[in-house]
C-alpha cells in the first residue's frame, strides 16, 4: 500500500507541474485550415475591398501603424514619436531599423513611398484624402504632407489597405507575419515569415479556403477536416468530433442594398427612401445567421458612434409609407411614370455575389419586400470577379453588398460608404479636413447613396485546442497569434 503522504506529495507535484505549464510560452508548429467569408479577387492591398481580401492582406502586409484592442493606433513599421510641424501639416516618420521583406531582402524607404502612393490611386484613396504628398527627400525619413492638420493620421495609416507591398516581378512581397505560398482554386496557403519584426507566428501553415455552400463548410468542420468555421455544426445534428469554442467581433460590417443610377428614377432620393422603408430589416436579421446582427440605422456601426448613439433614429419599416413615397415619385418622375404605365411593374435586377451563398437567401427576402411595394426584381448571381467589377463601376440596378470597415473611425466608415455608393468626391471631403460627423451622416440618410440594412459581426467556431484566436473590432480574425495548446 502506498503511504498517504506519498500520494499527497505526488498530487502536490502534479499540481505544481500544472501551474508551471500554465506559464510556459505558447508552442510553435502545427497547421490550421480555416474558411474565407467570400472569394478574394485580388491580393494587392492597394486594390483590396472585400472582407476576404482584407483578411488575407492583414496577414501578408504590415501597415505603418496597427490598432490595439482598445482601438488605439500603435507604431508598427515606424518608430514612436513622429516629428510634426508646428502647423500640423508635415509629419516626419522614421522606419524601424532592420525591417525585411518576407524573402529576406531589406525594406527600403522607397518601397514605402511607392506603396502608399499606389493607395492614393486605388479604390481606397479616400482613406488617404488628407494626404497632399508622400516622399523621402534624401534624409532617410518618410515625409507626409497634409492638406489640413490630421491628428488621426496614424489611425488612417493602420488600414489594411495601406499595408506596404513591394513588387518583385509578378509577385508582391510584404513584411507581414505570413508569406504567400499558394493561391489557386479558392485555396490560399500561408507560411510563417520567419523574419517578422514582431516574431514569427506560431503556426507552420495556415490554409484559407472558400466553400461553395455553407453546408459544405459546416460538414468539413463537423468531420474535423477544417479547424475553424463560420457556421459551426449548426446545420447538422449529432456529436462534434472535437470540443469547440467560439470567438466573435462586434457587429460592425454593414450589409447594404446598393442602388444604381439607371434607370434614371433610381437616382431619386424619394425612390431610394421608398426602397429603404420597404425592407423589413428585422426579418433579415433573424434569418441572416452567423454572428450577432443589428438593424442598421445608418452606415456607421453603433460601437463606433460614441456619444451620438443616444440620438440615433431607426430607418423604419413601413410598407404603407413606402408605397406612398413611390406613388409621389411616380407622379413627379416621367421615367418612373412610363415604367408603371397601364399597371405595369418596374423590373429591376438585384446583383448577388456567388461566393456568398447566404446572400442569395437574403436577396430573396428583399425581392419579396419589393414585390409588396409594387416592384419586380430578379436575382442575378455572378462569380466574385464579375460581381466586384460591376459593384466598383456602378454597373448595376440593385446590388446586395457588404462593407467591411478598415479603421475604427466613424468618418472613415461613412467615407467608405459614400465611395461605394459612387460619391467619390463626398468620400474624399469626408476625411480631407476635419472628419465628417453628424451633419454629413444626416445628408447621407437623405440622399441614400446606398441603403444600410444590417450591421453584422464575424463569429467563428474553432477546435478548442486552438488558443489565441480572436476577432478584432472591425470583423477580421487575428490568426497571427493563434496556436495549438500544449498537451
């Protein structure tokens, strides 16, 4: 028989070992397979707008600043304490010494200048609207000149799309925690950047892939073929092969109904207000699935509205009011009157992204609401590349889209919504001087360049043996800190 004191000593030693284990650093190694919310069209940060694209480029390319968990921008590729001129129009920043691209080559100041200049010519140019010039005048420092004092410049320079990308032949290289090893057939494979300035990520490989159906993704998670899921096992009964946990971001991405400018009557604010009033957002929220859903009362998610939150007013669902608005527009607009002559119904196309299969079901709800209004809409599903080209060029009548914010700044989200709605000048003005606020948001809700429907969260379920996985305040997943727990 073992003496009781030996048993006690053994238990004490085991407890001590467990305590020591809790303080051991996270282990390196292992592979993870995770889904993407949609099909990426580009991996060029200067051109990225889709949620999957922003997710991937945040892992491949480092911006000059990064936002911490509290929403504060912290120096990333630059040293703290930039030199700011007395009038606030010139910022001088110094790069961290020893920065390297993922192939081991040094990151040069000219790379940073060229990368940021490309952003000013792309679809996210409004985010750098305060910037008049970007250069490196032979001093070994980055000099940014501004149109007006911009204290929030570090926040704008934390956007994923401002991540520094350097062309090497046909490839783009970054300094991010991962490097790209494969991109084909809806599968993105990433390997750790062993020379990352903040230390290499824990995983040896991260695979991100798209799924044609939500059920395919849920089945793969159920079977253990993937380790992270946006649906969990919610589509199936039965026991899960692994113990699961979940992580979620605040509801900040925006599901919207984009309204084109052709036929001509669609450009009329009263018609757009009728469309907005006709959609039952609460029903959309109940059936949207995924993470937390909130009815959108404007283009900016509530978590970033600050003190304005108490004064927000909802966009009402009122079918009778929507019909009255449309009748008034018919009497006033010749093109709409002609479309409804002799009891005819205006016929519209609703464009949907094929790589977001859940959006088809939401589009059917919207079509049913428009039918009650007296409009006939047909759903057109297009592959991601064609969908994105039509969205960015404004070549649609109606489009169901999603806006993923890049920085935790209400004015930046409003500017992005204006840009998506085709008001590029308004988007630039929103950030070029003092950040736009309540007045510009009120104008937005009167003109409705796009119709906000829901604010949505990113929620992921994952194998409980994975730790360090979390969603940031804007809906992206922090895969760089994810690791398998020690056994």
